[in-house]
C-alpha cells in the first residue's frame, strides 16, 4: 500500500491561540482525528445562542429538502462578528489550511429522532462546486447529548460520541478515490436530549475574498 500525504500534520498536541488542543488518531488512511478542547464551554454556548434564532430546516448540497438530513441549520457569514472571526481563525489553523479556503461556519441542531444519514461531504463530479471541491471537514460538538447522536463512519467501524468542545476531523483529498469514499459518515438519530454541532468545510482552492 502506498502512503499518501495528509493535509493535517499528525501531532498529539496542537498549540493554537494559547490553547492546547490534544489529538487522537482514530484512523490513518483516510485520516480521521478526534480533537479535545477545540472550543471553550462559553464559546460553544455563544455559538448556540447566536445560531438558535436563525435556524432553518437543513437542505442538501443541491438545495432540496430531503429525509437524508432532518436537522435544522444555518450558516454564519464570513467574519460575521468577533466570536466567529476568532473561531474561524483557530479552526483554519487547526485544519492547516488558509482561512480563504473556508466556507462559512455552519451550525446544525438535532432534536430527538433527527439525524443526518450516511453521506459524503465532497460534491459529486457533476455538481457545479466540484471544480473547487471540499477536501476536509471539522465537526465540533457544542453540547453533550443525553443519548444517541453519535457520528459514525460505517465503512471503518468508527463511532464518535459527541462531547462539548471536542471535534472530529476527517479529510478526503486523496488521489485514490477509494480512500475518499471511506469517509462516508452519518449523524445517528438523537434519542434523548438535543445535539448541536458546528461544521467547517474546507475547499481545495480559495473560496473567500482575501481581506
Ligand atoms: O452531526 C454529525 O455528527 C455529523 C454532521 C455532518 O456530517 C456534517 O455536518 O457534514
Ligand atoms: Fe458530513
């Protein structure tokens, strides 16, 4: 097996913004990493508070409402306020890509029974966005879920339990498309309580204007 170069330099500790973020590799190829201490409790709560009045039923990449994704969500504008700017800066450092490659930060909210069925985050070859496709994802959990709501990678046997301030990272910019397809993942139905996540998707090329 040939080893491909990952976007993320693999370390057990990342020091960003005077924060110590620790990492645990869950899978090497495709690279899947769990991070601890990405956001503080206060940042998680502030994101939930800012997002909650702006939630809409989630749509898929082609903008249709579908049973694949039953959560509700919203996107923040780039650099929308100081909290968003600080979080975007930290997340793009952590994901080892320039902030210009970052989509707007998305917040999703799931109630009991709501889920995000197995999907890829990258766009298919016929999608208009595939020329500047997504290459990596960070899902930050903004609260603890009482029961359910785990993130799973069904083809890799990986199950990650949501915990406030932690995150799961994965990338899918491999030459070998089979590796990319192993990043199929789902947000399993919430059984009890609610689930809030913030998702950052990164593109292969710049998507934001430089400031
Ligand atoms: O909610 C989750 O656990 C997964 C979210 C997700 O897959 C996404 O936002 O693309
Ligand atoms: Fe996803």
